[in-house]
């Protein structure tokens, strides 16, 4: 997604003449569902720990049996 000029809607360019990426984010909540049909009580959820959508990548990796990289945000699940 790129920034646009308000007057005519054209794409803004950066100092190198490349399209300027839109990096602002909304503060609105983003609904989503992670469904684990194989759940058998092997982990607990941390729903009120201030974690958000940035935690999805490590959460999904854990559910697939992978170990998330240390530079990823914390997962919302803790294995027992």
C-alpha cells in the first residue's frame, strides 16, 4: 500500500523516486479466530496479556509444531 496525494489521488514518491510506502497503522481492534480442531488441553491461552496481532505468527508456528524465532513477538499460548 502506498501513500497518496490528497488533491489528485496520485501516488506519493520518496526521495529516490520510488512509491512511498504507507506505514501508519490503525488503532482499531482487528478481529480474528485461530481454530485448533486437534486441541486436547495441551496448552493454555494468555488472552489478557497485552499481546496482539503481532503474536499470531509465533502462535501459529507453535500450533504447527515449530519453534518461533526469538525475535518474533511472544505467542498467546503456553504449552503445559
